């Protein structure tokens, strides 16, 4: 599992919880609903599949138009309570007239080519509970008027081109549980007022232009400690600068997902992080963190993904990491660590990714890594590892990427490596390996790097039986084939 899986997981999990199947309200009939829908259609400039062809058909009540759901109480005329147009090839803009659908509870227009601004008239939708306008081409600012939607529980505007600051008065929507503004161009600081949202479970602000330049800009994090049900917090890929405030350790005990990667955060990971006992994803990579990795992280027994690549951590890998038996992905690469590979990492049998590249590792590769039978990526390159390649690595039959290059490994290439039938990328370049070039082939292999070793032999049979190879590096290898120059 990777971070993309968790982003999908939190969305699908909360959609199931939050979206009721039967939305029912009492109302009186108003032809204004039909007029508002037709006004929306009039601003659609591109509908190549004729999806909205039924809209305006006099023989078809507007409640049966595609994407429209009405209340179903028999004692009153129906009113529009949901408008859902998802994954439809439409272009145009959102009509302000949708603000006249006074009984609307759910507005879901996503994965289209609709552009323009979000109409401020949507703030008139006093019954609105779910506003989803994600994966479109909307621009401009988030309307301040949305704060008038006092029943709003779920808002997703992710994957648009929105800019400006988040309206601080959005916290007036005190029933909000889900906020997703990922992948826009939003600016400014993260509102402290979000701390007033007592029922907030999801706050996703990944990949925007939020800043935290001075200490007071981090006050939002302290405020979020009031959100006792918070489960997902995504702040990665922004412009957050400074030390990570210790208040992060006081966030909700229910927190499962914490992403602060791809910022400019420096200093250490605050002690007390182990209090987030339900944490499953901790992503702090591509920052300027330094100091030792807190051994207390080994107490996060539910941790599934730990990502601290591309920082300046020092010291050794804490032995307590061997307690993380739920871990599936461990990314520690490109740091200033020391010491060797802990043999007990071979006990983490749920691992699918182990990335320990470029962290100054010394010593031998433990044969216990051959116990990681679910592993599909093993990266140990750019270290100071020596000794033989353990034959036990040939047990890793799901391995797709094996990177052992730029070390001081010696001895023969184990025959067992040619049992790795799922292997696509094999890099063992720049070592001191000896012996004859392998005469076997792997059915899925595309990238093979053997350069700068003490290998010799013929490559004809090996190479020409491996028709899927796209990259073959054999520099500084003694070849016996008279017609091949490398």
C-alpha cells in the first residue's frame, strides 16, 4: 500500500459514513427548481454525449432528469434535494441559479471540464449538507458565503485551480466533518478557526501554497487539538517552514493519517509522537528534519507507512522499529544515518517496500531479509555495504525492484536471484562482484545494471533471450564476445 491508497481509503471510508441513501424533506412544489436547472443547462457549452438532453423535455418531469433526485414525500410536491453529475464530459460554468434550489442537500459535480468560479449564491443553500466540486477546472476564490450553509457536513473542492485564502468564517459551518481542498493553489495561512470544528474528522490541504513563516502561523496546529475526532490530516506539499510544534503530539488520539511531507520543516520530530496510538500513516519526507529518529516511534504498533526520506536525520535506525509488525512500507532513504541494517527487520513480514538507500549503512546485508516474502521493492543502494549478496533474497518471489548498486559487495551473483520471476529492475552496478555473467533470463526484466564489477563471460544467449530488456548497462565488464564492444 502507498500514500495514494490511503488518500483513496479516507475518501471512500467517509463517503460511506456520511452519504445517506435516502434524502427526504418536506416541501411545497415550486417550478423555480426546474427554472434553476434549466439555467444551469444553459451555461453548459459542451455536452458531446447529450447527457443533459432529457433536461427541458416537457414530457418528463424534472425529477427524472439525469442526475436529479427529488424528495419523495407523497403529501407534497417534490423538490430537488440532490444534483449529481459525476464523470460526465461536460464543459461550461456553474450557474448562480443553483442557489435557488432551496431544498438542495447534496450538490456533487465532479470529474468534468466545468470551469469558471464557484458562485457565491451557493451560500443561499441553507439545507446543503454535501458540496463536492472536485476534479474540475474551477478557479478563483472559495466564496465566503459558504459559511451561511449552516448544515454543511462535507466539502470537497480538491483538484481544481482555486486560489486565495481559505475563508476563516467557514468554521461557522459547525457541523463540518470533512474538508478536502487538496491540489489547488490556495495561499495564506491555515485558519486557526478550524479548531472550532468539534466534529472534524478529515482535513486535507495537500499540494497548495499555504505558508507558515513565523511561529504564530503554526497556531492552527494547536487549535486542531480541539478537534477530538480528527482522523486524517494532510498538509504535505505546501510552504510550511519552521520547527514542528510539539502540539502535534496532542492531536486527536483517533488520528490515523498525518502527512507533512514536502515542506521546509526543520528540527526534530517532537517527543511524545507515540501518543498518537492509532496512527497508520506518518509522512514527513522531503523536509529538513534533523536529529535522531525517536525510538518511541516503535510504540506506534498500528503504523502501516513510515516515510521520512530526504531529510537530515542522524544516528542509527532505532531497534524499536522491529516492533512495528504492521508496517508495510518503510522509507528512510537519503538521510545522514549510521550503523548497519538491523537483522530483526526481517521480522516485519508485512513489508512490501523497504527503502534504506543512501543513509551511510555499513556491514553486511542480513540474510533475514529473505523472510520478507511480501516485499516488492528493496532499495539498499548508495551505501557502504560489503560481503556477499545473501542467497536468501531469492525467496522474495514478489520482488519487482532490487537496488543494491554503489556499495562494496563482493562474491558471486547468487543463482537464486534468477528465481525472481517478477523482477523488472535489477541494479547491482558499482560493486566488487566477481564470476561469470549470468546465462539465465528473467521473463519480466526490463532494466539490468551490472556495470563496474569484475564480471566476465558471454552475453549472447542471456541478452537475446531477454527480449523485454529496455536498459542494459555492462560498462567496465570483460566480455568474451569478439563482436561486442561495451
